[in-house]
């Protein structure tokens, strides 16, 4: 058995980058929701922050779904 170290390193690098990107997207979504809560507490509205948060969560769900598709296919 022979291990292709270049391919293994490539898979590790891509998975690391994707993991960091997903965490960043989810964090942006949480930040958008907290801005909405802060705006409501001050008597305003933050529709753009909520829309951005939902877009971030949708992108996270799409990335996870694509990852599951890649594993199953």
C-alpha cells in the first residue's frame, strides 16, 4: 500500500479552508440576528441584518448539503 501524501495534504487543506469559511458564515449569521435584537430593543428595525443572517444560514445549509451529496455520491 502506498500513500499519496500530496493528495492527503490537498484534502486536509481544502477541508480546513471550508471549515473556517463555514464557521465564519455561521458567525456572521449570529451577528446579524444579534443586531436585529439590539435594534428591536432600541425601538427600530433591522430588516437588512435579518435578511443577511438568513442568507448566511442558507449558505451554510447549502454547503453542508453539498458536502453530504459528495460523500453519498
